[in-house]
């Protein structure tokens, strides 16, 4: 399902199988469109344009997805590279998507604006990958609103892969005190220098650090502007913080030599462990493709290594819609409501009093197929019988009763 600009008379969708050559797949007047007939395990790339009496808009950035039949941990790729810097072709999701597909990983994608506007929720995914190129201070790598979403995701046990050449510069060197705190607490690093060895436009090669997730990979070359992406003159040099581990070392430098870190453990404000892989230069600028594929394999292995410890009910696709009895029941004052979706659905889950009056909406959003649990806190309400109802846009409606006993 896609959302696009306001004040348009119609929209044009273009689709592709390689992210470079696009077909004019559809024109539509609604601000939503469902793309059907996709081949499982084959990447589809899309971009949009809108049109009104003033003419046709520029195309959006390219987004991508890998549909899969089998249920498994899924990644959301977030395209946040908005900066109109030299070399930005707004299609660098290609390198991430092809590497993930090469390793058989299911994923969807969205613009960072779509995540900010609540059209996608990081917490609906096992992992997230942020694509930031050389996004920097002017366009903001992570705004305060994005920081809130990312920190909540990590505190909830999320797994994050983030890469970009100016993130440390923007947040830690030029950032506010809150930017610095976010960077230190959730990206587990500090800014060391604006380029490897403190010299710009000179060093374009790195290697996996011994004992890190990339230890067998040497060299890790990134683009100087002659390999089809960006000239990364200012790759960030980092200092590990808060228990993070060095995983990338810039070559041929004696200082400011750390180019990436990994972390597994609890983030500030949480007791639930999450994971992080953070690189100080853009993943999409690594060449050749074989190196990207190997590195993505290592990233996915690290992020998903304990996927078997996740609640299996969250990873299996249910066969039918259902709404389970809350537990515990009777309860005081908290209880958990579970429901199952066999297909993507717009879901409303609401609480009603004994008179049938709605008193609270617990869920009102689009959700992927899967099993869900929602905690309801009835503190402040009187003892008695309450009911809860689920309603989806697929026509499923079901009620159950529960007893609050204080």
C-alpha cells in the first residue's frame, strides 16, 4: 500500500526488477494503491510521480521489497538520504536490497517521512536498516522525532543496521546536547574525526577488525566517486562507547581508524536486549557487489542470530483470523489481549464498558500478518465486566468479555 503527495489529480507508479529500468505500471487517482501479482523471492522496485493541472512531479526515491511466502524475521529498510548532494541518484536502496535478497532475507521499505508520519512502524519489524548516504547537518540524519522512534525500537529489543558518512559529524560533533546523548546512548559511539586519519578525500579502504563480525573481510573498499555511487571524502571515524565493539578498521592510517561498531545488550532505559551494527560510511558505496553480499550475510547473521529465541507465535503466519481470551481473567488492573491475522489488515481493537460504550482504542493501524499481544491497563476504572472488540477491513469482527476484579 502506497501513499503519496496531496493536491494531485492522479498518480503514476513505475516498477522495476533491477531498480534501474522502470515500466509504467499503473495510473490511479486514489492516494492508495495495492501492487499485486508479485513473484515471491524476487525483488520489486517502485517509484511514484504525481500529476495535476500544473504538470507531472519529479519521481520519488526508489523503494523496494522482497515478498516471501514463508514467515520469518522481517526487516524494514528506511530510505533517509534526502540530500541533493553530487551523485545522489535516490536509488541507493538497490545495493541494500540486492544484498539482502542474495542472502534470502525478507524486507520491505519506506521513506523516513513515511515512518515519521506513522504509515510504517519500526516496532512491527524484527530489524530496521537506515540508508543515509552522506546525509548531514542541513537535512538532518536523525531529527529529534526520528531519534524518539529509533530509541523506542532499540529499547524494545529491536535490531538496527545503520550506515552513513556524516551521522557522527551531524549528531555528535555539530549536534545539540540531546543529539549527543542519543548518539552516545543508542548508536554506542562517539565522533573521533571527520575522515579516516583526519584527512579528507584520501583513504577509501578498510578491513574487518579481528574478533568482529567482519574479521575475514579484507579489503572493504568504498567509493571515491568512480564506482557508480558517491565520493565518500568524509567517512566518519568513530570511538566505541558503552560496551560496543570495533568491527571495521580504516587501512593505512595510524589515528582515527575505527570505521564501524557492533553492540548487543541493553540500551538506556530498557532491560530487553537489542542489537546494533553501525558503519561510518554508506553500505551502498562498498564495491564490488560480492563484498556487499558477504557483509550483509554477516550483518544478518549477527542481527538474527538469536531469532529462535523470539516468540515463535510472532514469526508464524496464522491460518485464520482470531481473537483470544484475555489473560489473566479476572485481572487487576492489567491484562493481555492476543489476536491473530492471516493477512495484512487494517486493525481496530477497542474496549467497551457494560453499556456498550467505547472507552479506549488500543490499536488502530495497518499490521502485517502475524500474532499480536496488547497489554491493557484498567487502573482508574471500576470493577466489573468489560468487553473488547477486534474489527478488520477484511470483514472480521469478534467480541469477548473480561472481568476487572479489584
